[in-house]
C-alpha cells in the first residue's frame, strides 16, 4: 500500500561473507582507481597529456611500483577480483567492476570515485547482476549496452498543492497605504490559502469527533440490518484505468452521483523518506462496484485529481481505508489539497477488536475469508508490495494488485461493525433532554459560514505511530515561520496579515471545498445518521469512529530535513579525521570552508524549491550538495563526475543551476575539477585521432626538448613505432623518467664542454 518501512541493520551470520571494505582495503582500492585514472589518460591521449602529470617524485616512484602490480595480474580486494589494467583494458571507453560487490561496497566505490575524479554509475538489474562501471571520459558510458537511467519523479508537471506557488494576485491596499509597502509574494499568498483551507477542514473533522454517531449511514439504522450481510462477489474486470484528463473528469462525474454512499480508497506513493514523498497511484471503489485506478503521473491527470476534493470533503459519504494516517491522508492533502471527512479506518477497527495477529490488510481479509484466490493474492503481494510505483507503463499484475487494496474494504467495514456490535454493547451514551435526543453538531448544520476559524492550532491532536512501522504521523505545528511577509518598508508581519484578511478577494474563495453548498438535492448534512439508534450505543463502534476521524487530522506539515545528518557528510568527516590523525598531507580532506559552503548551498536549495513550488528534496538530495561543496564543480560535465544522472531540474540552461555555480564560484573554488573544466577528454576524440595522422606540431614532449637543445632523440623513432603496437605498455611516469635521463645527459655534455674549454685555455697559455 505504498508504505515506507524502516530498514533494520542486518547482522552477519557465522561464516557469512563480509559486505564492506575495511580501511586497508579502501586505501588499496583508491590506489587502484588512481592508477586507472592516470594510465587511461596516457593510453588514450599520449601526445597532449600535460594536464595529468605530477611533479612529485614520490608519486612517480609509487606509480612505477604499482604499475607492475595492477597491470600484470588481477587485483584481489576483500575477495573480489578486479580486472588487470592492461593496455587493452585502458583503451576501452569504460571499466566494469566485478558484479560480486554488494550494495555497501558499491557505495564505497562511488565515494572513492569522488576523490579520484571518475565518472561512475551502476548498471544491471536492481537485485540481480548489478555491477559498477567507471570511466575517465564524459561520453564513456555512451558505449555501455542498455545503461538504465534511474527512475525519477516528473516534478516539472506534478507539483504538490501544499507547496503551490501559483497565486500572483495582490489585493488593493487600504486608504493611506502606499502600494510599494503592500506587495505580497506569490509564495506568501499561496501558503496563506493553504493554511486557511486546512483550518476549515480541521474544524469539520474535529466536529465529527465530538459527534461520532453522525459518521454512520442511514443504511445502518438498526443492528438487525447487519445480521444478514450478503456474501461478497468478486467480479474482476470492472476496473477502469484513468490515464487522460478526459477520463479523470468522467471519473469525478460518475462518483458525484447521489447513489454513492461509500468510497474505498488507497494511495500508492514513492516514499524514499519522510522528506521525499509523492503520490503515484490512487485506487477507488464505490458501493456501486465501480473500480478506478488513477494514474496521476500520466500527462495532464495530476492537475485534474483535485476534482475529487468535494467528494472526499462530503461528510454524507463514508470514506473507507486501511491505515490511512501513514501515507493516504498526508499524500492526498499535500499533493492535491484533498481533505478526508468522515472516514472509517479498518486498521483501527481491527485494533478495537483486539485482532493483533490480523492487523495487516491481507491477513484481515483472510480472517474474514474475503478473497477467493488466496494464493494469487499472496503472490501479487510478494511481487509488488515494495515495488517502485514511479515505473511506467503499469503492468496488468500491478493494476490487479493495487485494486485488491480497495476491493474488499466496503464489505470489510460492515463485517467489522457487526463484530464490534456483537462484542460490546453498552447503555446509551447520548443523553436525552425533555424527551429529545442530542442535537447534531453546529458546524455540520451550517457549513456556509465564511469567517476564519481561530484557535485550531491549540486543538490539534497528536496521532500515535502506525502499527506497521509506517513512521510518524504528520503533526500539527505552528507554521508562523512559513508565512513571512515579503514587502517593503519594514511593515509588521501581523499587521500586514490582518490587512490581507480584510481583503475582499481572499474572503470569497471559489475553489474552497468547505464553502456553502447543498448536497444530495438539498438534503441537510445535519441529518446524517439521525436514524441510527442502536449502533451509537456500542462503545467499540464509537471509539473506532472517533479514532478514524482523528487519523484524518494527520495532514501534511512542512518538515525541514536536517542538513547535518547527511550520510555523505558524515563519511567525509570520518575520512578527514582518519587522514589527519595519520599525518597525511597529500590527500584532500573535508574542511571548515567546505562546511560553510555546504550550508550556503542548503539555503540555495530551499529558496530555489520555494520559487519552483516543489519539495526541496526533489530539487536535489543533500548528498549531492555535500559533494558539490567538497569538489566545487564549475560546469555541467564536472557536476556529472559527482553524480552521472543528475536531477531532471538540472538542465543545461536552467537558471537555478547557474545560481548554484555562482554560489560555488563565490566561495573561491580551488579544486582540480574546476581547473579541469577546460580540459575535456572525450572518448570520441580518441577514435578520431587514431584514424588521422598525428601532425608534426604534436610531437612528444621529450622529442621537442631534445630537438631544441640540438640533440637527436635516439628513442624518438622507436617510440613512434611503439605507438602503433596495440599491446605496448605506456607506464604512468614515462615522461618524467625520460626527462630526467635527458637532464642527466645535458648536464654531462655541459660538464665535458666546460672541461674541454678549460684545458684549451691552459694549452694556449703554455
């Protein structure tokens, strides 16, 4: 049902293979990757390799020692065989690492590629034959067969209602107030509207909690009507897939019929964390046996889902779900502005009946023998319970599994109410005054009032954690900080908000689901459940209804992702401590300057997400910002070294991406990636150079030095012949070693010439 489950730490059993690299193995693997980086550049671009040489003699000696170890034989690290870096391997566009690496080991490889400066990504199936590919060239992965692109969410056309930023109107100022001092940003106006809609919905839901008997339908006017519940008839094939805007409008029209009394609903969502969630699928089933699977990611459908808002806000229709506080209520509220009024949570009803071993929807349905084909249902659950619902197109099995989450809920509600009524019947809890029953709620009597409901923040109810480990339910928080006045003149925020409340344009909201309207042909909603007599005397039924309405208050609240808990940040800080404690000074480590730049980038992400109208986590993850602060790239190609598949928002001409590079440049980028932005080593250039004859101006560095000094290079002709040999090894430090020998020869020749001139002068004097 689109749930997010916390991943527990897995303990290694006795004799089980270790799935991580220790410190020594990490250092060896880093040396292996460094050698691959330098050797590939020399093997593919020998004429102009000036930008990749080191002047450190110690590095040259270490490279010469590692050349023999990494080239001749395969390198074994933690039981994994890494390929030998021969000339044939180095001339390939990419390097494929062994598929035996585990998830944590591949993550370590990605971190080391960050330090070395290699392009890296994963390929293969997610849980089978997954392996890592590396490349020095920006276009190296173009030669990988069937390289899968990670699934992404279309944030450009699927923007959440809660973060909307589309209101551009400005109310007329009062008399005596300047126009400049009374300007509001679209973000401020949008968030104010979101807040007011949420307050109205909370007031209606809280009123149902105070009068829970009004949540019952007239078809349950007596307990005798539950004694003979008809057997559920499973009729597959009636499901309608909504994948176009026209179908979405037809669906909303069909569900607005007066015959609709019960709606079963469920949501499948992408839920990477509580800071990154998005609705992917909505399933509905009515009491008329209509079944709908709404593909909200289909083009144009997302903007039309809000047509279901009046349906879910209608208290005369019972909305039935299972565990609605974890994903369903927050997602519908955040993405589409849909508020659920008068809900029945089958999970809470099962809790009241103490069915501790049957709290899951599948187990609860099996307990009442609802699905006829239990094996089929169990198979689909195993395959698609934790699948990624962003993947398109949807398969037939996925549609069948998703509709099973709502197919049995209406029948399940009736069976649960019947059992609760039989389990616990108590004396009347509704007192009578002067021979009359208690009056219905004042809020349901008059929904047409348009005044702002105050004091809602203090009435928020905290919901418990979900039984299945869904995570913390959304809590009501003080959101004053989220509605800041952005104007001129230094006006007080409270005064401007009060002035804004007085404006006529915002007082009359045409899109509100809670404005004056008549439902069911003029039938007043205050008569809901007025004929229900016996069921209101059941304490279990009333408690289940109260708790279900309480779960409807689990609306989405803006959550700030803690920036100091990024996994990449912690790993870089640990590495810096280890290297500094060992006294190493040659390796770059995380510094305080990088940390302060990272904080600036976090603020940039929040501002950019506010302007676009999306969640900050969908703009870019915090780990990417940590890598940007550490490596400080200056172009899109160098940014792809950190993460080859960038978020969809990062396009080449995106203004937000330019702002990102401006923040990095303002921090003073002194990094190898920034300096290497001008040096682009495309693999396609190497193929062109192999077909075209090398011009005379591109001679080797050693030959140019020897010719300039008037000395013939004895090995120049041999080196040109060796370049045509495919398997000839080109060591990493070939240029440095040859230059040193030339320097020794020049020194010897100069010394001999000086001695000869000296003795000639002596002979002349004699």
